[in-house]
C-alpha cells in the first residue's frame, strides 16, 4: 500500500458546528492520519495521509456527509507525504472579531 498526502481546504459557516470533532471521527473511521488547522469561523484546512482508497472515502465523508450544508467551498490538492502520525488540531487562522461579535456568535446563534 502506498501512502498519499492530500491538502483539503474548506470555507463556510463552520462556527455553528464542531467540525474538528466531525473530521477527527472521519479520520479514525477511514484510517487517516491528519493535521486539522483552523482558528476562525470560516476556514478549515486539513492535511491528510492514508491509502488512496481511504483518502477518497474521507474526502467523500467530509464533502458530502451530514455537515455538507455548512461548507460553501471545498477543494483538494495532492502534496508530498510528510509522515503525519495520529490526528492533531492546530489553531492557525486569526479571528478578526471584536469582543461584542464574539459574544453574539457564542450566545445568539440563529
């Protein structure tokens, strides 16, 4: 089995859901090693490694699964294998919200 590396880029209304948990469950289910990168409420980037078949199933799970309605943009690109181990979550994007906007987002979700 040869290992493959895919970068996954998503944008959408991702602050309404726990997309980190959802993507982690999918990674374990499909035997994917991944680094989940986010920090704001719009962007999520995932570096994922696994077999070609596992990656295809993982991408399908993310793009067309139950949380698809929160994703506005989804794209992937192949990259060099870097030997990811396990599932890691990193905060990499900056939130540009004011304190009031953060409070509204936390307590007054529509």
